[in-house]
């Protein structure tokens, strides 16, 4: 039986692909459907992927991770005079930053994108009844000045090194949305045209616009007639949501999908297996990214409060072996939260190897000696037992978790696996610090993202703080706190680098979490598609769709 | 014939499950220890059915899975049968309003789309009611409890119908006339005489529970690893079904055998 | 009859009310409200943001207050907004319901047709009975997602005859092709019941004296089956359809997930998992209502066909 299915599966690649029509459309499979199309309500990967085709921000990080202009003319800097230091009205050190919008940039109905659209976005974001997600940017940007139809200035009450980045502050079509918002900001989120008529061309200012939506299953994009940049290659792009990854692969193999987006596509291990069988049929690219897989350790647990135990845990975990065997070496092992591709990464940071002998020595030193069943015990006779948690139903993490359990057992540490559905795990257990041992999950960050919310002692979630903050381990380190405060406001790149290096040294020594690896996005493209450049960070490759070409 | 074939199938699976530790010792393999150097090995002398995504022996995990899956099936059937028979007897014996309320409840449950409700129940947090979260034993208890919520209905309807006809018989009247207590009548005279239909319903409940466990596993709400159940083995294998189909084929066949076995037993009892 | 109908409708209403309360409680008691999840996902959200967003969504109210408000709105015909799709619930449910009903309708038709044929075959030709039985038992014993994956591997990936999933862009022949595999997956599980009930019923009917008489008159076997025996077999078919309505919806959840078809099953699952209380409850209640009405219709049909039951 098994052998027969195997042969059948192999046969699949012997049958010639169906005759292809002229390639003026591209069908892309992704695993998520956006909860909303509104630029500022909820951030999720599916929305930013589709937004890459249909909307443009002022600035973004490019494939080389440098800040670049998409909707603006030049990135504002102190050097080019578009950013100017000044005092805020209440005497603090502030900065004023001016962005000039690209000429010819227009909404899909032909209306130009102007400073008014940016002003409206700022006003809506600053009115906290509107219900936008993060409000920090708008809290800091206390004044907006429209200088001309294509120039807008914001004044900030704090200078950070990322002052030139416009972040989530993107143009909103004021000629469509302003009236809806002004009618009642509280209910604007359900009356916005992005929700009620997402196919209205006036909402989109990218090379494509949304022409049809099928909630939960797909979105159709067609060329935006008023796009003034280089014309994109495809007349139409179909984006299909298929959450079940086995079904996603089946549709790819059946020829119903041209490609699977790496940003939200197949798990890496599934793609490496696919590549072994279908190398001649698709092109594969693995792009290491900013998704940081790690084990958060509960530092309130007396066992884990001992640094030697934390160091022994990382020494007992053969991360290189897991990466080599499960992911064919396609994901870089992490040493701290900082990605090796990040400009601020310290190549000389302490790198813990797999070393069972040293792990054993450290544990013995910490008072944990081998017991009769192979599990270590302390002087009081307590077993060295830790809870190892992750999200139930995430097969990839459950797999890693079981491997780690096996490795720790070799070192005399018992890991008891206890998994919960994501909404319980993230919504309560982790975010309210109710785990007692190790929690396996990932952080998504951006280049040079200061990890304040995960490492500063003020960010330990408590009931008083409404459980905000993400320092789930409960890490307290005065020097780290000082670094996290100094980093964002240090404008000199080299001096900032020194701070970053110190941060990584502390992290690698103290191990508030055990770094595992940075996840890689696995992209699957048809052989005839060229020019897709994965970025590895939160700005997806779709933001450069003009460069996608059909190979001749 | 059917009964015997069904019992044979189930017996084989149960024997395999019981013998799992000895077979593991004999093969010298640990069904729970990952071996990263031996992933997706095809069948061989050491691994008769090959290995899974973590290099664990598929045969041994199938046998371990038999323990969990059959336990879920049998425990659900026992729970559902006890509750269902109790309710069925109560309804038949008391009649009137009690009967009407209980049977309307049963009708209502039967007409509900069970799976979506099961999904809500399965996603609910057992930690809130004091059960430990996420451990294998509590997973089994949780799933059995959830499946019993719907499982009792079929048993209750069948046992009520059977009990009604028995209660009308002469020997029950005679027993009552001789002064037997109501409890004695129900336990000594009615229950033994409705055992047949109840056994059929129980066999079908086992089958339904095994299938339902695999469905919940497919949705990521079943028994959590590293414990093995046929459902979670099958669900785990689906991502790599195109590159390592055998990992998915065996647990699927095991479920097929178990469910077919139960159906045959029920059929056999019916004749 | 009217009395019966009225009684059943009252029962349906009571069931729905109880169900809505139980589900609201269960979903509401699940940890991780939407704001908790947003907090875990977005490092920029501050303590003030959390309080602000919670108040905005009315999540700072006690559960019972929220239920009463929700139920009152529902009775006024306001279904509310889906959090997951940021659209009015009614707007999302409409197309999903149509898609699911098409899928289920086709599956019931196919499984009844094949099941009845198998039943008739084993009733008319007893030596084929074990064969028909085996198909029926295998069909109902295979886990449906496993069967679905096998069908996809064979017919979509290997042979390339049929799409592996998704929904057709345009109607007509193309739309039918998209239905084949999901319908086959669903129908397999259900044909057993039809085969069994019709075989049992037909075997009995074929032994009846008036059939023997007809046979003696020289009526052709086929005509005998279609004209005389088949109407009698319709009763058990309706009975099966009535009993299976609930489990079919469960099957739809699996097939819709596996074949990436939009529909009610998947919608309910996504809504429960994504903490979209409004959508989950309305969809669940609607599905329950439809199934209960289907059950009722099948019951009534059965009574109309079979005077003994009336």
C-alpha cells in the first residue's frame, strides 16, 4: 500500500504540466486572510502582503535592510536638512521631520495623493477614540504642518535614531474617508470604506488595486490605471488563502497556484521535502528573517533563577544539530535577539556550543546531582523538572519541543510537555506570566528594533499595567535598562553599535531566554518568474512587485 | 461471522496495544525518543513500518496509539452507555413530564451540528475547572468528557425504547405484584433484557469516538504529543504526506480497522 | 399534524436559546480575549492602549450583560460585526451558507444515490451483498480527512484530472469540477447508512406476498424494483437523512478545511479559534437552525409517506 502511493506520488512529476496560457496573471497562495484592509487597524502579515501590491508607505526597509523611500522623494536626515533638531514648546529636545511625496503618486480614481491625506491619517491616529492599534507614534508626533500639497512636516517630542521612518503612518484617502471619520470616530472602524467597499479604486495607491474579495478565501488584484511608477508585469494577481498547508501544497502541485509566498507560506521543513522531489518544476529560495524562535524562561522559578542552570540548558541543547537535521541547515542559529544580518549584530558575541560535559559540570555546581532514574536532584531531593510549553497544534514547534525534551533528558533534566491552543497560550499563559518553566515561541521584529518591551524591567506584565509589556521571563538588569533607554536616542551609528554590542553580551551571558534560531521564509516560485526579492523582515517582497518579471 | 471477524480485528489491535512495551523491548526501540539521524526511514528490518518525522518507529507508535485511541473509544462508550442507559431507563420508568423533557433534550442534541460544538468545547480551557492542562491523561479525560456530551443520546433513545417494551411485559408486572422494589425491577428485570440494544449502541459509540478523536486531532484539538494516538499521528503526517506517505497511511489504516471492527461487532450483535 | 409542527417549532426555539447561552458562556470564558491577543502580538501597545481598546469593544462589561445586549440586538435583527473579517456578520454568512448548502446537497444526493443502488443490488442479488457491505463499511470507517488527502493525491496531484481544492471563479461545468472531490469525500462517509437501511427495507419488501404475485405475473425485475419496492424504501432514506443532518455539517467542516472551500463549517471554526464571538455564535445558531429544520422536514416527509407513523 505504502509503496504504491509512493510510486503514484513520484509519477506526479513525470506528467507534463498543463499547457500554459499567455502569462498575464499570477496566482499566489498564502495561509492567512486579512482581518481588515484598513491600513491602521490591526497589524497582520496577510494585510501587509496584500498592501505591498496595493498601497505604498512613505518609507520602508528594502531587501538590504536600509531605510528607503517608496512614497517619498528622499529619506529625511539631519544632514540633508529635512530633519531639524528643535525644542518642543515645553522645553524638551525635539525634532521636526519633513517628507516630500513622490510626484505623480495617485489614488486609483486619479486623485493625487497629497499632504492632506497624510494630515488626515495623523489626525485620525491621534484621536484615540478611533481605535487604531499602537498609539505611541501619534503620541510623540504632537503637531503636523502641511507645507505644500506634496510636503508635510511632523514635530516630535523625542529624537530617536529612526526619526526618518514614517512607520505605520501611511496616507489615507481623505476625499473618501474624512467624512466617514468625522461623522463618528468611535464607529469609524466599521464604517470605513476599506471595510464596506474594499473594491473602491480610490482606496488604493499602489501598482495594483483590489477588485474582488471573498472573505476567508481570496482577493483579486488588477492593475491600477493611475499608477505612475514602472508598470507591473501582470494584468491580474489572484491571492488565495489556504490555511491547511497540506492543501496548500496540493494546490501548488495540482497547478492551481503559480507560487507560494514565503512571507506566509509553507513551513520550511515541508518546502525542503518538496524541493527534493520537484527541483526542476519550481524555484526555491530560503531567506533568513527576523522571526526569532526562542525559549522564554520563567525567572521567578527558583530553579531557573540560577544563571548556571540557564547556561546548562543552552549547553545541553544541540541547536546546530536540530537546524541541520530538521531544517537542512537553512536557518541560522541565534545567539541573542539580534539577527546576524542586522547591522548591529556583534560577530564576537558569546556563542554557546553544544557541550554535555560543561552542562553537567554547571548543574553539579548548582547543586543538581544525578539521581537513580537519570534525572538530577538537589540536596533536598527535589527532581530537576521543568515545564516545557508551546502552542498546541503548531506541528513544527511541537516537533522541536520533543527533540529538546529528549536532549535535556540526556543532561538529566526532565521536561514536562504541556501545550495549549494559541489563544490560551498567548492570551493568558504567557502574557500573564502563568508558565512556570520554558515557553517556546517566536518574536517578529524589524531591523535595529530596540528590544525594550521584552527586556526592560518596566515591561514585566502585571495586572496594574493591564498586562501590557512583553518581558515575560521577568528579566531585571539595571545595566540592560540603562542601555534600552540610551539606545533609541543615540543618533551616532558607531556609538549606537557599542551599546548594541553590550546589550548582546549581557543577553548571551544572562540568558533571560534561550535563543534557538531565526526562522527562514521558504519561497516557492515558478521557473518563469524573475525579480522577486525576499526581504526577511516585515516589509514583504510585494512592495517591489514592479520588478517582478516573466522570464523569456 | 461478522461478530467474529469484528472481534478478531479489535482483538488484534487491543493485543498489539497491550503488548506494546514488550514489542518495544524486543525491537530495542523507544517510541518516544526522537532520533534526528533516522528521520523518515522507509521500512526495514529494524523499523518494520519505517520511522516518522522525528525518527521514531512507526510500528511502535501505532501500538502506543492503539492504547490511547482504544482507551478514548472504550472510555467514551462506557461513559456514554452509563449516562445514556440511566437517562433512558429513567425516562421509560417515570414517563410523563420527565420522559418528555429528557427525550426533547435528546432530540435537540441529536439535531445539533455536533462537530462545531465539539470544537468550542475542545477549545475551552480545562484549567478553569481545575483539570491540569495539556497532559496526556487529562487530554484523554477532556476528550472523553467532550465526546460523552453527545455520545449518550443514541444510547438513551435505544434503551428507552427497549425498556418501555420490557416494562409492559407480564413478568415485570408479576415482579411488581410480588412486591419487588422499583430499583430491583429496573436492575434485575429490565436492564438484563435491554442489554442487547445497549451493547450495539456501545459498539457504535466506540467507533464514533475513535473517528471523532482523529477529527479533533486534525483540527489541532486532540491528544497532545509526545503521547501517540492514531489521530495525532495522522494529523502530524499530513504536512509531509506528499514526501512520506507511509507515515500517514498506517495510522489511517489502523483507524479504519478499529472502526470497521466496531461496526462489524454491532452488525453481528444485531442479527 | 399542526400540533406536532407547533410543538417541534417551540422545541427548536428553546434549543436555540439554550444553545446560544451555553455557547456565549463557553466562548466568553475562553481565555485570551481579542485585546489580550493583540497585546501579545504588538509590542507597541501600552497599558493605556489596552484599557482604551477593551472599553471600545465593550469587553470591560460583565459576561451576562454582554450576553443580554447581544441577544437583544439579535432579536432586533442586528447581527453585529465580525471581528475577524471586519464586516457585518450577515454579509459574510450569506455566501458561506450557500456554498455549504450546495456542498451538502450534492453530498446527500450522491450518497443517497450510490447507497440506494448498493442497497438495491444486495437486496436483488444476495451474492453481491458482502461486496456492497464491504464498500459501505470501509466508507464509513475511514477518517474523512485521510480519505480526502488520498483522493487529492490520486486525482488532483498525480492524475491532474480535478482541482485539489478552492472554489471556481465562474459557474457551470468548471464549478462542478471543483465539487467532485469534496463531495466524494463527504458522500463516502454517509453512503453506508443509506445502503444498509435500503437493503434491509427492500429485502423485506421483496418478500412481501404482493411482490411475489407481481413476479408471478411476469413483471420485469427492474420494473418491480422501481415501481413497487422503491417507494417503500424512500422512508428509511428520509430517516437517515434526518438523523445525519447534524453530522453532515461536521463533515463539511473537515472537507472545507481540507479543500480550502469557503463555507459555514470553516467559518465557525475560524471564528471560534479567532475569538470572533459574534460571527461564531450567529453562524453556529444558523447552522443549528438549518439542521433542525432539515430534520423536521425529513420527519414530516416520512410521516407523509408512511401512514403508520402519522
